[in-house]
C-alpha cells in the first residue's frame, strides 16, 4: 500500500501498521547485527503499535467504533464480539500491550527475544485484514 492509496480510516490505520512493522524489522536487523545501540523494548514498542493499528484498521473496515486505547486485548475482544475472524494465536499479541506505555517510560526486562514470532503473527494479521470479512469466530 502506498500513501496515495489511502481512501479512509481503515486504509490509514493499515498503512501506519505496515510502517510500524517495517520500523520494527529494520531495528531488529540492526540489533541482531549489533549495528545500533538499541533495547528490545523499542522494537517491541514498534511491534505493539503495528498490532494495535492493524486491529483498528480491521474495526474501521467494519464500521465498528473503538475506544482510544492501546490495549490489544480490548481491541481483540471487540473484534471477536463483532464476529470478525482473526488469525490463530491472536492472543499472543496481547503480550505486546505493556510496550505501548510502560515500554516508553520504564525498563521491561526480556530475557528472550521473540520478535520474529511477533513479526510473523503481525504479518499474518495484516494479510488477514486485507481479506477480512464478518464471519462467526
């Protein structure tokens, strides 16, 4: 999707979600190659933002009003209560919610780098959002 393809709020959220995901991938690559001094928290923040905006894109696509929230679980629950089909393992993305606010203002210690798993899940969610329709969960 290009910026010129944005026609509505669903498109805008999806465009921003892809940008955030690309930022996370770029930062993760630099982290893994030890090219940049960065904490995993910053990468997880970008992943959280991407997941959040993808869910908001899905909700917008279905004309569902959602609260101003960074809570991924709340957004997932809203999708499910409106019978929107989501990806398998969507619940794993709830782990990213802490990085929306706390990750910017405190130190979250993660001993394990699960960024690749989160990237895979978010890519699946983004792909699903492009074909998502109202179906029973």
